[in-house]
C-alpha cells in the first residue's frame, strides 16, 4: 500500500504535478495572473497562474 500523498491538483490541471508527459503551462482562465478581475484567486489554477497540461501531442 502506497502511503505517499499525491501532489495537489487544481481544477485546471490535467494530471498531478510531476506526471510523465505533462508540464506547466499558463492558465488560460486568468491569463497567468493567478487572480480574477475582482482580485479573487483564480479557481482553475489555485492562484498560481500555472496549470499542468499535457505536452507532446500525438
């Protein structure tokens, strides 16, 4: 049984951080600002301005 906690995943992430075949990308919901127009943290990236996205295509 694996007791290692999984890295935090935000709603805009396609996979947890560190997943092979993924990498950081600018959040398109807040355009990388990490906050919405009203100053609240972006709900998609959790306020970081970055999301985990698939890379490579195929």
